[in-house]
């Protein structure tokens, strides 16, 4: 996720080829979970099977992820695995028809960090696959939420990505609060962003594009942050309610 260049240079396991190290998406101190608990979670992976980002299925053939995840790939170069607790096996592995990231995405400021992926084959709901609704309103600061993914579980040092889906509970921090003096981002927090925070709990490398869910609805997309679980620096997400109309319009057009 974003961080200053110098701070994120400390994180040595950033995924190559997605975005610069200081803008890598970021689960730290989470626990094992199952796809049945989070059936909207998907894995974006290269044709060779390497997981590079998360995502959320929102209809039979539409996945929402982060714009920064889509900067290094063409539609034929990656697939989407759905309905599996493990990113590297099980479930359904579906080809991608097309995708589009937000026209206003800015890799320097990370505003509008959202993208829509159109699946080549529709996927029906089951015990393992459930579409998640897009939130219409950003929850108030302090509202509980959960972020999931297969990203690294590192805090200060990194290891390989877990194959089992991870979850961590955090609290929503709205745009105004996240930009306040209580935290350390200041003016880096802009419209189309929402934050989530818990002490030494966070998303991390490999979680980019994945879901932040509260009240059963998708409220955020893992975007950026300075460090992973670093005191004073919440995880920053694309704010789904403010980007909802773009997602809906784009999904119909693809």
C-alpha cells in the first residue's frame, strides 16, 4: 500500500511488477479463516498460478479490485480463483474477459484506486461463492470491519504468502478522521479514501484489491498505507460508497 518511499524500502517482499514499493497494498496479526466465512473473496493470479492481488465478487461475472493491481497485466495474462480457502488450489479458476480501472486513478496520490474485472464465464452463488453488496454509505468512525486476504503476515520482516485465507478485525476511520492530527497522514488522505485501524493489525503486501467489509457490505478496497500495522498509520482503502456509481456504470459497459 502507499507509504513513503523510504519507509516502504524497509519492506523487502513487495510483489514485483505491480506498483512501486511505496504504493504496495497491505494481513498482519490476523487468523486463519475459510472461504465460507468470506465467500466474496477472490484471488487474482497470473496464468502460472502466482497470487498478486485480492478482489471481491459483486455479481455473477464482475469482480472489484484496486486500480494499482491492474497496471502490469492484460486480461489474458491473469485469472480469478473463486470459492476456495486456498489461493493455490480448489474452487473455480475463471478466465478474464476484460477489465477497466478508474480513469481518475492517480498512482502518485492513489485517489480513485479501484477497478472492475469482467469474468469470461459467469459464476453462480453457492456455499463457497456469494456476491457482496456495495455499501451505499461509509460507516462511521469506530464501526467494526474485517479485511481478508492472502497477503504476507509480516510486521517488520516478511515471509512467503500464506496459502490459507487470513482475516483481521479493524475499526473504520473515516476520511476526515484519518486526515486529522490523531494520525500521521495529513493531506495524503483525500476524497475516495477511507481508513481502518487496529493496533498492530492491518492488511499487507498481497492483500491489495481485497475487501474491507462492514455490516455485510463492501465498504473498502485495500489500497495503500505506510508500513503494515505501523502505529499511527491506518490502512487506507478505496472508499466504495463514493465510487459505487462508477463501479456500477463500468460493470454494465464492459
